[in-house]
C-alpha cells in the first residue's frame, strides 16, 4: 500500500468489490506496517471528534469510505471528491479531509492534526472468484502469492556468512540467530567451518561485533531478494 491512492484493502472497501482476498501483503514506504486513512483538520479547528463534522464539508479521494464512516457514526456532512493535493484544501475550501497517511509527516507539514483513524489498510492480492475456483488458475495465483510474500519477507532480512575455527564454533552459534538453525559446512582447511544464517537486518549491527569477538572471521552480509519460510 503506497501513498498513491486506493490500491489495497481500502480499494476493496471503497468499491464494495466482490473478490477473493488471496494474501495480505503488509508493505509501506517507511516499513512493513499498515497505512491509515485518517480524519484531519487544521490545527486551530474547533473540530475535536467525528461528531463535530455535522453540517461540515470534507474532501477526500475515498468518498465511499468517508460516507460509510460518517454513517457508522450517525453524522451528516458533505463529502466531495478530491483530485489530489487534498492537504491544501483545508481550511480555505473544506472543514476537514480524510487522507491516506503512513507517518503523519505530510499532514503536520500542512498544519493539520489527526482527529481519528477511519481505516487501516494494507496491500492485498485479490482474485476474481471464478478464477479462484479454477484449479489451474488458483495454483498459479497461489504461486504468485508465495513469491510476493517471499519478497516482502526478504525486505527485513539478510544473509550472514562467516568462517570459524572448530574450537570456537559452539560459542559463536550461541550468538547467531537463524530461521531454523545455521548452515555449517567443513572447509578444505582442517579445523575450520563455514557458517551461514538468515537473520533480521535490525540486529546485524549488534551481533556482527559479538560474532567477531566469539571467533568469527571473514564475515559477509548479503542482501536477499526472497525468503520463503
């Protein structure tokens, strides 16, 4: 789900689409997490909650989502479609906006504050229900879902490879995380092993010095394209 409009769960909700949701692919520009459609108003606005929107004007790309949100809260307000640059329309043209955000930085830059979260959204792989019922097509769709999940899984992981002397192997393995367990191979040089493991990228800067202290040598960090557990 990117900041380019309706492309994920929000698209399904907005259009009331009758599709089969094959995979929930949590992805955003700043990390692997959902994005949000939020109700936002100018910092000096008196609007404090959705109840205060009664009789007000709201701009958004997600008109259907906005109307469902208002109906759910029993509020009557005017919703108009925004062709883009929604943040700049408040307060001159509208009283509030419902906009997609990941970190809220763009809203803050336009002197807007978030009042409420309307919807959390993630990218979804969807399929036509008729195609999903077809065994051949379903198999291909499931293969595609597997590869997409593998690509997303690889976003946060790296492969560490290193060499270690036999006497220090056990101590080093106590430090080294792995998906299941590290791969260990004997080197042509007697008494030496090659060790490799897939680890979370966020811990690499902490464990590489520890691995070095434990006896690892020739440590290599490699980016990954796909990780399929």
